[in-house]
């Protein structure tokens, strides 16, 4: 049985607007400068705590940064589906994989409960494995979350492919010993990925992604 492990933000779901709204809500409460969609796009990838660290002034105290994070988290948990959608074609791609007998998994640096809420809201019944992060455990690119999926579901690495959209995803897959594919329709464009991952060719569309996945399945 083959398993495809997908990254969440920028690979399956476009969460950029809701993340931006939540960050700016928290920043506005404490009268810190607001961030653009582009600022948030660049800052995404290492989890929400790192996101807030990158979006708050560098000279504020950790106590104040924690207060901003709490406001962000409280707001985001209430509004995380307002403007969040699967990338065009992704829903059908997952359905096609299921029809082919391929397991679909997702791993995210988002909080585990929130990851489950998002996937069950946007892809009800489609994913076999949903894995988010924990406050006291390592996040990607550390292989902890991926290895947890493999171990708990008895998945052999040779039967597993990782799909993501950033250099963090490349490092996550490499650290876990998995082959990977990178897409450029998400939070890193083709030029950015060429600079970050110069030895890799990124994928332009969901249709092309399906083609590459099926090529890997048939190896």
C-alpha cells in the first residue's frame, strides 16, 4: 500500500488570508505595525509561534510576544475557515488517489487539534492520517512528526512519498529519509524554489502533481 504524505499550508490549502487576518488582529491590539499578505507568505513555514516571532518587532519582550501569540491563536481558532480553501483541483486529486487505493496523509506544523479541524472541514472523510504538531515536540523540518506517522501506521519508507511547497518540506522529507515532490503554486513560487532548492524541479499545477505521483507509484 502506497502512502502520500502532504504538507498542509501552501500545498493542500490556501490559508494565507486567514493567517494574515489573525496576525494583524493580534498586532493591532498591541499597536504593532501590521503585515501584508506578502509579509505573511514569506514568514510561513515553521509553525505559528515562529510566524508570530517573525511578525512582531524584534525588540519586544518574550512576555509581550506571548501575549500577541495568545491573541493570534484565539482569533485564528474562531476564523480559520473564513477565507481558507483547497487549491483548485486538490480535492479531486485526493479523491482520485483514494480510488487508486493510495493512502493520503497530512502532516503540519499547525497545532494537532487545529490540523484535524481544518482537514475534516475541507476534506471530510478523505484523509487516512491527520497529524499536526504539539507544543512540546519538535516541528518540521525535524523528522519527528513524519516518523510518528510511519511508526504508528506501519508504513515502510519505500512505500511513502512526501509532497510540500517549501525548502522546509524538502528538509523534512530528507531528514525522514523519504522521496519528495515540491509544488510551486503555493507559498513559494518557481523562482524562489529554484534558489532554495537548486537541485530540484518544482511542479507547476495540481494536474502535473497527480502525474508525478502516479509515476512514482508505478516505479
